[in-house]
């Protein structure tokens, strides 16, 4: 019931919030136009650590914050770039931008036009409404900043032509919390370490969250839904993905969580639902001697719960719940997943018993690959997966195998029942 009560469209929530924000007079629909030079002069005249409270209105132009001041619009100020360039550049340490509407960036990808660009450390960007922005908030070699409770949407362009909602480039130890994002492109961290991504909502984009050559980041309590990919980790190491809802990845290849050459990753206590692939692994872990730990997740109602792009090793799957997937685990190219650890998972396709009532099946759970599952071996046939022809072929092969089936995996201590505990985790919107 808790899930159903929260099953409200993220976009509808955002629209309602924006309408309320405007209706309350926080951002009046008709504001007096003012010159951005007024704010620039106020910053130039301010002492360090001063709080600047601009007069209500719409300030048109571009702003550079080059000292540690706080700019607080109290919900009555719009900073409008006029459709050109980056609106606000924070070229300092210890500054703050809050309670503004920031809009009207340029549309040039070469200059990476953004609503806010952070080029310093220990800055704060919070409680802003960012719209009609190619890129939302862009951090470049910027550490120990806080980006919190902003509402971000891109320009009304095709998905691939939008900019990124939040982007980090060589930026470490930042906190990205409680932001509401929709209709942007990617939420992305490049070459960035030890960042906290917590409590955000991201919908109707390409990558809900994308790591590239990043490490030791924590992703906790977020909601990623209706994106092409929920979370993608490419060439990453040491990230922790915990307590998130990741679901409804769009399209026939939509993936909840993707790992490519990613090592020492922890994926625990997430709800991973309604995707073509729940978790997809490609040569992960990549670094010798490292292990990926996948534990306590609810992997449910996916086409394929866990897919291995190739036969690989050193992933540990413990105490996960596999429920309602068309295929629980698939390995492409005639391989197995036996070189990974499978222990204590709950499988709704388990056909054994628990005669001593200890919650563990009396016999191991063994997942077999039959000749009829040709879509694993011949990629082009996956288009027909789920069709009556292949389903009948698969059924007949299980009834009277054409050849000796191969073992994909063995879980020696399968949890006997699928419990309602899988409902406990990150709330589905």
C-alpha cells in the first residue's frame, strides 16, 4: 500500500511544485526587468561573507561571483541569460546561490552553456529552479561543494541534444542531495571521487546517473525511473549503490544498472524493477583480485534479472530476491555464471521444499540453459524472445531436452520463500 500511495508521476509532482512556487508569488509571472549589472556591482561592493538580497525582479545578463558572498533571491528573483552563454559562474570559494530561478542559457554544446558553473570549492547551490538550461549545474575541478534541493530541467530539445542536469569533471568530495530532475540528458560524474549522491529524483532522461572513470562514490536513497539507463558505471572502482529505486528503463534495451569494466562495486538493498535488464555486467570486475558484491536487492519484473554480456567471474550474489522476471539470469555466447558466488538468494522459480522449516531450501537451486534458449547464443534472435514460437520451443526442450542442458548457476542455500521484505526499500514514486 505504501508503494501505491507513492506511485505518483514525478513529472506531475514537479509541475505541481513549480505551479505552487509561481502561484505563491515566489517567482511572479510578471517581474520588473533589471540589468544584471546591478547585481554585479553589488558583489563588487560587498565585503567577504556578505549576504546580498537583490530587489525582486528579472535580471537579464550574465553574472560572475568572484568572492565569498551569499546571493539569496527569497524566491522573488529570476536570473535570465537571455538565451546566450552561461548565466552564473561561481569563480570563488565559499559562496552561495539560493532561492532563485535561473533560466535562459545559450544552446551551444561547444561552450557548454549552463545555468550555474562552479569553478571553486566549498560553495553552496540550493533551492533554485533551473529551467530552459542546456546544462544545469556544471562543476569543473571543484571540491567540497553542496548542490541541494534544486529543480532542474533542460531545454525542450531531442534527448541527445539536451545538456546534462548535473555534471562533475575532476570534482571530488561534493554532496549532491535532494535534487529533482526531469527531461534532461545525463546526471554524470567524470573522473570524480568520493562524492555523495543522495535523495535525488531523476526521470525522463538518458542516464539517470552515469559514472565514467570515477571511484569511491556513494549513491543512496535516490529514485531513477523512466530513463534509458538507470545507473551506469563505466571503468569505475569502489562505488557503493545502496537503497535506491531504479526502474522502468525505457526501450527494449533499457537497463536498470549497468557495469562495464567496473571493479569493487557494492550494490545493496536496491529495488531494481521493470527493465529489460535488471543488472548487466560486461567484464566486471575488471581489476584482478577485486570482487563486486551484489546483496539484498529486489530484482523483480524484469525481462532478464541479471545478464552477463560474456562469461565472467568474481561477482558475489547474496540474499537477493528474484521475483517475476521472465528470465532470472542469462549469459550470452554459450557461457555460464558458475564462476560467480550465488548464495542465499530467493528464487520464485525454485521448485524444492523446506521440510525442516529453517527458511532454506532442502536442495540447491540450479538454473539450466536449454538448447531452446537460442536467443542467448544468437543475438539477432533476441528480437523474438517471449514470442509463442520460442516459448513453445523452450517448453518442449525443458520437457524433453534435445541435448544435455548446461548449468548456468547453482545456489546451494536458496532462501525458500519470497518474502514481503522486498517492499521495504527505496520508495517507488
